[in-house]
C-alpha cells in the first residue's frame, strides 16, 4: 500500500479509536471518573467506545472510496462488500448501546441481534451482474454467516461479562485476524478495510491491557467487529478463485464462540490461564484454516 492508503486504513481509524478510548477511560477511571459499573458514566463510556470504533471503520471505508475515486453511491455501493457497513453500523448502534444489566438479557434485544445477523449475512452476499453463478450458494452461506454472526455476538457478550477485562479486546483481534488472512489472499481493497478494523481494535486492546478499559465497556467494540468479520469472510469467499472447503471459513467464524465456550469451563481459574487458553484456541483455529486454504491454493 502507498502512504495514502496507510493513512486512510491505518492512522485515521487508530486516531479516531484513540480519542474514543481516552474519553471512555476518563469516564470510568480517570480524573473525575466513576468506578460504579451501574452508573450513567459507565454507560456513556460504553456508547462512546462502541460508536467511536464504528466511526473509525466507516470513515476508513469512506476514505478508501475517495482515494480509489469510486463513483457509485456510498450508501448503497456497486461493490457488495461495501454495503456491509450497514451491518456494522446496526450492531454498534443497537447492541453496543444496550449493554446495561437491566436490558442486556432482554429477549427483545436478542431478537434484534438475530435480525442484525440475518441482514448482515444477506447484504454480504454478492448479487447483480457477474454473480449469477454464485446464487446457488447463497442459501447455505447465508445460514452459516447469519448463525456465526449471532453466535459471535452472544459469545463476546458473555465473555465480556465474565471479568475478562485486560484480554477481551485480544479475542476481538483474533476474531478479525482470520478474516484479514482471507482478505489479504483475495482482494487488496478488502484487506485495507479489515486493516482499519484491526488498527481500531489494537488501540482498544492497548487501553485494556493498561487496565483502562474494563471488558464490560470494551464489549461495545465486539458487536460491530463480529458484523465486519462476517462481511469480510463472505467477501473473501466469493472473491477467491479457489474453492476452499466451507469449513475452513467456519473455523474462522467459530473463533469467538469457541473461546467463550471454553472460557466458561475455566471461569473459576486465574485470568492468566483463561487468557492462555483463549490464545491457544484462537491460534489453533486460525492456523488450521490458513493451512487448509493455503494447501488448496497449491498447484
């Protein structure tokens, strides 16, 4: 990538994320902060962090389109994967802002989460001129993407509320790392957008590792990140010239749910052990998927 691409896809989202992290950390623990998770300031910090992440990623996509001189509408682009920002936006607005204990487990909230997952999966699939041969694949892939997206929402929601404070954003990074590989091996523009999400998440991870962002607040970045990972996995699949096994993508989709499931079994153990198990599981799932996809690329 040239310097302009690095600026748009790396520095811009990182800067926006850093500003939102600074504000959120001030609200929950900085000077004049509040250490009560039930307080309005914690709620405002969660909203600030989640929407900051969404703005960072959407701004990167918009900048990317300007650099590439895209002529189609930003709101409904000719590039099917560009439309995926609607799923990212919906997850950030409707899930990232409703994390208070009084509403977090509301059945209505999870119905909305299911609808967001379905819509995100639907708009992540290619349609229109040149994609007629992909239509027979839509039903199976829509089911995989939608179920994986919803499972990811639920997994990160549970994990964030199980005292995974310092390492929670690292699980979000892991959930994006696999899609980054998929994007990097198929289409550079998709990889650039994924890079913006990794940059924004890495900033949040830095604040969390420093003890400035409790996971109950950092969860706000998890929902839109899972939506974006869904979009990128779909785009990578349909832009690939190789017919990789469907389950190699399913392994990447399963990173967050698998980590959360195993973490539940280790919930009474030390934070270091839980973080170690999460790292091993994430690396193993991604490594197997990468190995399978690389081997199927080999002549």
